C-alpha cells in the first residue's frame, strides 16, 4: 500500500498517524500548531475528521440523542458534533499547510459530501471510522475513488467485517488496511486482544494495524510484534487544555516516543535464523574451552587436576572434555596453553 509516495507494509517501519480529531478545540491556529508538532514528533501523517453536526445527526433532544456516561456525558449528539467538528472552511488551509511543511494529511469522511470535499482537495487516502464502517453506501462511495482505504473495525463482529471488506473491494478499492480497534475511550488494556491483528491480515488477505485508544504507548508498540504495519493514535498539544478527545490522546513528547519505539520494535523483529550474528563474532573467543592449568609432560595423562574448562575459547570445545580426559599428552604442554587435537593421543 502506498500513501502519498510512502510505502506501507511488513517490509517497512510502522506508519504512524496522528489523529487530530477534535483536539483543535475550535481554534484553527491550534490545528496548525498540532500539524507542525506531529511532523516534528516524527509522525508519517496527520488525520482530521470531515463532518458537520448536520451531516452527523439532527438537533433533537429526544432520549435517543442523549449521551449518558463516559467522556461526553450530558451532551446530546448534535451539541457534541457541533463543538468537535473541523469546519469545512478549514480543510483547504490545513491541507495546504501540511503540504507546505511536508507531512501527509488525509481525513475520515462521515458522509458523501465530505468525500466530495476531500476529492477536491486531492486527499491521498481515506479512513473509515469504526462507527461508520457499517454505513456500506458510504464505504462504496469512498471505494469508487480508487484511493487507498483504512478501515477501523471497532465494535464490529466478523460478519460485519466480511461485509465491509467485500463492499470496499467490489467498489474498486485495491489497497486496504484493516485496523483492529476497541471503541472505548479510553480502552481497557485487558480487552485489547492484540492477537486479532495477525488474524485480520490472514483471514482477509489485507494489511492490518491498530487504531489505539488505550492510555500511553505500550499497547501500540507491542502491536508491532504482531504485524501491525499502521498505527493510529489520537494526538493533542496538551491534555491539560481539555477537549472532547484530550483525555486519551498523546502529547507531543509521547508521540515522539511512540514513533521511535515502534521503529525500534519493527527493526528488532528481523527474520528467524540461528547463525552467529556479526555483532557476536568478536565475543565468541570468550566462550569456554579446554586449557592446561599445569605444565604437562609428553605422555602424561590428562586429568581434572591439569586441564580445565575455562574461558577464553581458543582451545577444544567443552564437548570434547571426555575425549581429552581419556587421552594423554602427545607433546609437552605449558600452563595456560589451549588444548587442541594435535596435543592429545
């Protein structure tokens, strides 16, 4: 998969997306500053969300539209999305700024009008949010753009994932990443089940990754060992500034640590193999081997009193210990001399 000329896959370091979401707190300058901070932290891309309150829901106070419990307790849906939206008129300035400083930017569209806007802006990819992955008409509309797609699978059962993958591929999507996701904010670590990541890849023959809503970076870093080639984390300039998504978002120093640690984790995986590594070769001489610990005369038998298995490793391997003890010296040997096959008979 390629986004904005950057390859994504198991042969590449994990692709890190800083999800700005609503952490601009309604301030476009904060959005600009956040994009720059994501770039400086080492993220490969910054992602925004494209919706308005009216494209998400209706302004209604009926019970169905009330949020009870959790981070957004007390809001109705319309109020939450009106506060959290990234205004459509911001999109072009944000895209232009990201291009200027050299970081990829794309978005999650929440309806067809958002897709049309993002197409006008030349978005290099699309992210389908967990809550929208069952909106199959939207998925099909995005797939028809032919752009790479990233789909989060939070809350989805296996049948729903099968449906969305089928619709995306049938609609024309050639490059697809499925993100394992637990749609809780923050997500409890004991319910993350990272083992799902390789299963997604194998079961659906796609790349897989993680959309992570846990606190900290440990879970995301661990996911690399299970094959996550793309990781998305919410990002804020400061949790202390509050905001709809700030409580489970990384700050700049944490995002930087994530970018560094996931790259190290990926580099450490390598390939299975049992050959002596280049970095080990100079230490091989410090293995144990068989040495004379006393002067030994020609014809004298080797015993535990005159030879010993010690470091360094220039003599015979300890596996020949029994053979040496059942032999005698073929020549005079001085204390501290490594025993070799030519020394025994």
